[in-house]
């Protein structure tokens, strides 16, 4: 039996924030794919040969916001766990099968949240 590294698709339009999240997740030994917005994320999600264990998306994306992206992602991958990241986490009403982390978050908070989401999926 081989142990696979979970792969997380990070969707964030702010390149600095995206770079920091990706760096932290890689330090925590997760595989990471990155998208600068919903269009790029959908292209990655459409490639069903690409394994993805979790999509972490900013809520405030241009063109198609994080909630709309999550809906499209679930059309393509019905069981994909979704983690919303938002500076307004207390106002986000995520469906019961999706999760939210508030920005800014610490490395420990990100690690704990990602692990918790992966464990419950």
C-alpha cells in the first residue's frame, strides 16, 4: 500500500497571498496546484486525470466568485471537499458540506483546518 500526498488546488487572485498559501502548504508537505482565478481553476478541475483532494478558494474572486466556482467544481467533481478562505468568514454562509477559514490565518490554523477537512471527507 502506498501513501499518497494529498493534493490541494489553491485558488487566489492575489498573487502574494497565493504564493504564501502555496509555500505554507508545500512546507506542510501537501501537493499543491495553483490557479489565479476561477477560469484557470476550472481548467484544472476539468482534467479528470489530475488528482485533487481539496479545493481551497478565496470567496472574493473576479468574474466568478468562490461560491460560484464551488458550484461548478462540484458539478465536475461531486465529492470534492471545498474550503473557502475569506476576510469576512463570519459572514460567509457555506453549505453544510463545505468549510470556511478566516483570513488572516496562522500557519497552525491553516494546517489544522486543512487536515480536519481532509479527514472528514
